[in-house]
C-alpha cells in the first residue's frame, strides 16, 4: 500500500491529537473511532467504515476489557509482542469480523498468541466477551487499519503467521483496487513475518481466490506450501467462519491458500 503522508500533520509527521477521534465512552476509555486520524491519510482502504449498533453486552465487554486486552492502532509506537503475549509466538488475524472463529482457534491452541485486528466495533466487543467467557489469555484485540499496524507498529520478522479469512471480496471491477491481497500488501506483510511463517488466506469468492493464487505464486517473498502449487486442502484448525457460512449457503466454493515466507 502506498503510505501517502497524512494531509495535516505535526512536525514529527503524526496526526495532531485534536484530529484523532475521541474514545467510545465519556470517561475516555474504549476503542477510538479513528485511532490513527486516518481520514487524513490519502490511501485506498480495504474496508468501508460501518456504523453498526453495539449491543449492551458488547458495550459492557468493551468498557471492562478494552483497557486489558484492547489496542488502538494509532501508528505512534512499535509494539513489543513478547511483552504483550508473554513470549508466545504471535499470529496476526486481519479482519476477524465477529471473532467466533478467532476465539475457537485461540482456545484450541493456547500456546499461540493471536493479535486480532478489525475496525468493526461490535465485533471487537463480541470477541472480548468470548475471550472472557472462555478464559482465553492469548488474544489481543486491535482496533483500526491492519496496514497501519503492519507498517508502523510491528517490527520486522515479528509474526509467526498471518491469517486473512474471507476478506471483503469487493466484487465490482472499479473496487478491485480495494482488495487486500495485492502485491504491495504482500511485500509489506512479508517483512513482518519470520522466515517459514505461513500466510493463510481463505475466500469463497472465486475470482478473488484466483487473484490471490496468482499474486502469491508470483511474489518472491512467498512459497506455496502445496508442493504442486494451487489451493490447499482446508486445514483442520480453521473453524467455519460467519462469512464462510453465508457463502456456503449461497453455494459458493471455498478455497484456502497457505504460503510460507521464503
Ligand atoms: C468479509 S469480513 C470477514 C470476517 C471474518 N473473517 C469472517 O470470515 O466471518 C472482512 C472483515 O475484514 C475487516 N477489514 C477489512 N480490511 C481491514 C483492514 N485493513 N484492517 C482491519 N480490518 C479490516 C472488515 O472490517 C470486516 O470485518
């Protein structure tokens, strides 16, 4: 992604505090609606800001648990993942939606930390609530644009894996530029992955699956874990996700792609 400079910045290049959104709760807690002041960065985004209702349960989870397990993507500091996850290997999940699959994977593998990122506030509350309900200690919820997280807040070779499950397909041709899985994104994500770490993508949108396979196969930073190339069998560890279920109901075929960092 081209990291164009913010339109209005301080001398250090940061967006002034007054332009960053206020937080969710009046006492200044909870996720920020615009943690990086990202209105001021000219870049095509892979998500559409959504105004969706937060339920009472989700708001309660956000209020109580955000200070413990939440993280605003403000682009202003580099994270210490060892400190955040007590030394566990850390996998980044981009676009966790409502977080049900994330919580299930975290429960199934407590020896891996999951840094789960999305812009969707109800989903953030939902995932925090699931983490508490299931006693999960290996999930952290990041609020904001995964590109800024990768570019500004993660050090090189920090990640033991990256998961992108059912990214927005942006089916209209004029929107294809919004798709996340593109050569520029792959070049960025590759720098943040450890050698051998796996980027796992899944989609039910056939033309996007084809695009993913093409750009991943062509990218020098990745090697297909499937020896003869092509799509991978669905790994047992990936639970059915909410979007996947909706796709399957429409008769869509799901493809998994597992590529290792070269
Ligand atoms: C189609 S949904 C899939 C959600 C979930 N993985 C599932 O399968 O049910 C894609 C999600 O990715 C999120 N998303 C898209 N681009 C993102 C970005 N750059 N940073 C963070 N989240 C993003 C959207 O907000 C949305 O919740």
